[in-house]
């Protein structure tokens, strides 16, 4: 039986705020992008309307908004570079949305399962860049999922005993795509693990579970940190009085200012 909103409903049952969730798909049934406006996005196969019948809910009892649209359609979701600073605009009210574009930089979690392998290599990169524009720049913002993959990237011609023509990433190639192509190198932590799926059908199949997490600062921070204790660097970049407590540090920000953070 195809999923009918189980993921988002389980999330809400576990305590996630329903008012922070929004769903989207090419149409109301099929491969769905489920968004938590300020916090969560999930992409999964479902029949949205049938979920109300199965769970005996209604739009009134389960008021998660649904927006139909194509991830590659700029009128639905405009592709812009990832955010590295907090958006100037406030997060919109989900009930007011007619597209996903106003969510740029406001989404903290994206769950994208059985999604990327639907496209060729070029479109997988485009989809990744488009979804990345939704992610909040705050540390810990996360995109994760599972899809068909291979030990080495290439075309898969057989899937679960059926003839297919599917481009598949490898874990290493997947990490390189996110950390360097989608996001600036060193600004995300990418995890990707390949699992062989056991079945009685001809051929072998692999699934890759993965996550992409925004980290606090780029690696430039770590290369500069020891300079921040030198008077030469401090006098050149900071105008505030240096704190005397060794449990606190000064952090150089790219706009030539200083930030004082507890260490």
C-alpha cells in the first residue's frame, strides 16, 4: 500500500507542531514534497486526500496546507543560491502560501525520500540546488532522505527484477555534489551510507541513506582562530575591548567585525 501521509502524521504525533508543516507535490497524489515551513520539508510518495480516509481525519482536524507544483517550475519554487545569513523577511504564514518561494531560507528540515533517483544527473543537481535555497542558514538545519544508489555512480539498468534506466549517485559522489557544488565547500556536513537490499528478484539493489547538515561556520574560521588571540590581528580587525576571560573568544566575521561568543 502506498504511503498516505504517514511520515508527517507520525512527526506530529511525536510532538512536532502541526502549524509548522506544509505539503507540496506535482499534484495531490504521487511523489510529494512535504514541507515544514519554518522547520521541516519531506518528500515522499503518497495520496494526500486518501490519507484523510485512512486516518479518519479531515482538512479541519488535520489542517496541514497542501500546495501542488513542480520543483523545477520557478513559479512554484524559484531557484536561488543558498542562504548564508538569516533572511531579511520573516517566515510567512503557511496558510497564506500559494507557492514555496516565500519559504526561502526559512526551512530547518527537509526529508526527501525516493525523490532524487527519479531524475537524471543534471536534474538531480538542479533539484538539490533548488531545495537548498529553502534551507535555513542556522547551524543544524538539515536535509535527509533515502533513495536508490550504486557503489559507483552510473546508470542502473535493472531495479528489483525490472528493467530500468536510472541514474544513480554513489555515496562519495553524493557528498561531493552537496559539499562544493550545491553549498560552498566546508559549510555543510554530508553523511551518506549505502545498504544492499536483499530480495529474491534477479540483480542487486542498493539504497543510500543520507543527510546534509548546515554547520556553524566555514573552515576558514578554524584556520583563523589562532590569529584572533594575536594583538596584531585584534588591533587590525576589532574596535571593541578584548574580553579578559579565557573562557570566551573573539570570532572574526567576514564583514570585518567581531563577535563575542562563549567558549
